[in-house]
């Protein structure tokens, strides 16, 4: 998606250690009009699929997931990273390792919101090493639901996430695929 690549080059900020900050439009401050276009693009890419629900992980994926779900006319379910008193013991669980935060944590989704046979589209802001998407895929499979694919806003194609998930049989559609990035050399796209 050329529009997204231009936005990353214009508004993204590179940091040491393969860090790309897009918090001015994607995952801290949200450019709703722009993400509406992202949602339309995911709808176009998955138009041939029946999608019953969108699944994401809190918090950065929620905005994109909502604007994508609006296009499909379906609800959004998000996996929670923090335990709350209003989520009961009847949950699907999976472990995630966050390279950004350098720690492991458990994500949960109430069994009330994922059901056998449902067709689930995963939406997330980034794909790098694949830990978050692998955990979401585990939740879907635990429910007996079907993952129709994953829509990723930005993929760090130089990291192993795509390969790992494609081995699991997951279709991946990334709107911007970064081939390389560094503070010294900038960003190049695939």
C-alpha cells in the first residue's frame, strides 16, 4: 500500500535495535481517516473470505481491527494481556513473548467470544518475529474456530515471523513490508 509506505517514511521514526515508531498515526495517536483506508484495504484483500469476527491483541491492534471490522460488518474480539476481575476462569489462554518489552506474558480471550466453526481474521499493527500472531492462532485453534488469515499493517520482512506463520498454514497480507531499516540507512521496502 503505497499510501502507507509514504506515511511511514514521512511520519515514522527509527530507533536503535530495529525499532520503528509509528505512534503519531498508528499505535499511540490514531489517524482515524488514514486507518479507515487501511481497514478498506484489508477488506479488499479478504473480500473473498467469509469473516465472522476480527481478532487482535490489546492495545495497538484495536484501532485497526475496529476500522477493518466496520468494513466486514462483524465484531472485534481482543485478547487481553492483563488479568482483570471481570474475566472469569472460562478462557482460552496462550503465552506471548514481547521483544519490545523484553518479557513474556499470558493473553486470554473469554470462551464466550470465540466459538467452534467461526471464521476469524487476525488484524495486528506489526509482524516481526511472530510471537503475538502465533499466540492468537493458538487461541483460535483452541476454540475450534478457523483462521482465514492475518492482516498486518507493517511487517518487518527481515525477521522470521512470516515464515513461521506460513508454516502453520496462515495466509498473511501485509500492507507495508520493510526489507531493511537502520538509523544510518533509513527504510527500504520489499
